[in-house]
């Protein structure tokens, strides 16, 4: 997922982050999982940022 977002950022710009994150955020909000600690752990944010920056 993170590699695809990095490639999308190169090809499309910031909108490549906005649409997927908005869709995921809306889904997590509607299902009540947005503010759970386990949800953030599954996203692996720090390694994802490193992958996006490397691409």
C-alpha cells in the first residue's frame, strides 16, 4: 500500500494521498475503529513514511 502511494505521489501529486486516506478514514470512522490503538498499529505508519520517502 505504501509503495503504491509513493508511486502515485510521483505521478499524480498530493491527491494520491488524499483520496485513499479519506476513504480509509471514513470507513474506520463509520465502523468505530478509527480511535483504537490496534488500528494505528496495523497501518505501520513509520515504516510507511520511510517507504514513501525512499520512492
